C-alpha cells in the first residue's frame, strides 16, 4: 500500500524528498545497530543536520510548525528505514510539539528553550521508574526534589531513558515534598550529578539505548521547575503521541515490502515462476495489505481530526485506539510476512526477525492495550448512565 494517498501538503512532499536520500544509509546500519545494541548516533545527527528536529516547533518560535498529520507521515517513513531511529527521534518531535502547542511552560522558558532547539537541542521526557512502572499508571515517583539555597536538588533513578546518548536536555518527574505534588524539571544532561547506567539489554528496539538515568544531588535552577502535575495534563488530548504508532506502522510497511519483493523474486525449481503465483501466498499478501490499509487509514483519520480544531473536541479515546490498532496490526503484518517467507525469515541476517522483535515493543509503549480497552468500556457505560 502506497503512502501517496496521504501526501496532501507541500511540506510533506518537500520533507519526503529530503528523507528518502537517507534510506540507504539508515537501512544499511540497522543490522549492526540491532546486533550490537548500538545507538544510531549517525542517523540522529543526520536528522539534526537537515533541520528535521525543528519541524514541530511552531513558526512563531522559528520552527516549521508542522501538523500532527504531517509528522506521522515523516515518522513512519524514517521508521521504515530503521525502527530504532524512528522511535527515538519521534520522542523529541512529540515532546516539542506538545510543549509548544499547549504552552505548558511559561512564555520566558518557552522562548529560551526554543533557541536551544533551533541550535540542535534534543529533549525527551524521562518519567518511568522500576518501582512505579509507567507514569500513566499513576504511581508516585521515588525521585525527589528538595529546595536548598534557592535551587532544587534532585536525586533518583529513572528507567527507559530513550535516546539518552544523544539528549541534550531531559524532562524528569520528581516528588516535590514542599508542594506535595509531582514536578517536572528541565535538566541539562551535562549537569553535575547526571550519569547513565548502560543496562539496556532487551530483545526489541535494541538501538534506542533506553538506559537508566542516575541523578545524584543534581542542582537545578528554581525556574527549571517547569511543570506541576495536577492531573489536568494527563486528561488533555495530546495528538503528538501518535508518533509512537507511526513508528510501528513504518516497520510494518518495511516488512510488507520485503515479503512482497521476496514473493515476486523467489522461484523454487518446483514451480515455473515465482511463488507470488500461488493462491496461499497471494492470500497472505492480501491479509498483510488489508491490515496495513486499516491501520493507516485509522491513524491518519484520527490525526486529521486532531489537527482540525473544530473536530478535536469530539475526540474521546481515538488517540489510544489508534495506537492499539496500529501496534497490533503491525504485529500481525510482520507475522504474516514471516509465514510467507518461511524459515528464511528466522535467519539473523534477515530483517524480518528484527521487525518481529521490534514491533512487539509497541505493546509496552503508552498507552497500554488494557488501559485503552478499559477507557472504551468506561466511556460507553458513562454515556448510557448520563442519558
């Protein structure tokens, strides 16, 4: 299935032209990145160099102010080249988009940080901890922030610090005792007391380098307490989180393309021609494209509704459902691609086995499937009860 149907703006076309020349370089390193659990630093730097990391910064701040719909098209394209690169850079794009769309910080801090982004700064939220799990579950962080001589002293250990080797700034959640609330602090990664425990040892998305972040009495200026969480932010729609399913959609597309190419080229001597002529192979290709079509149409329709302010208020659970549908479709797509290719897909030299492992990671990115299903049920029940 082609992306062309979803290319609707000049910005999309122009940036696809800028990204496509990177495909060979990104794809050629994917096996090495995976096998060595190596962070794709060259890929990330290439994206910074072409100005990609400024796209979700609004025009008023010097960026290009792309929409969520435009972002997901570009994100799935990058992920089809290399999944780890797509997921890592997506976090920066999504965080910047959310911060500036919702004006989460005060104007002075937004202006100051926008200048850093224009100079190539990379940022991500680091909120998870082993004891509390995902922050979406509502656990209180063990990381603490204490005021001392007009500055914050922050200590704690954070897990899943995606893209930490390349980050210049980190948004860390901590329990602020004097406010009895959870605060979010903007921390310069070069600050004294910031270190990385390189313990990312997983089977999926090995190149994201989502190591533990260690904070030992890190001094932070008072004004770098940029957010106080009061529950409102968690209830506010954030379309920029669609960068997550966009990544897995891109990986699924890559798996589909590999399988179809294999089917049209593999010609065993038992056949007079390629296996693409076989009904069972065509059935698998049809199932793959059916899943891909459902997933792509759903995520783009949700993104377009979010970008339309007159329709955004009508959205309820669609953002979470988009992630659920796309991630699970991606798993099915890669599974069917491997069934089509056969035992060859299990070879470590074959990209399908990497795609298979990488799309599984989507199940553990927020929002989790159980929470999405639960919210759908609660919404349905409340609608009936409030009639």
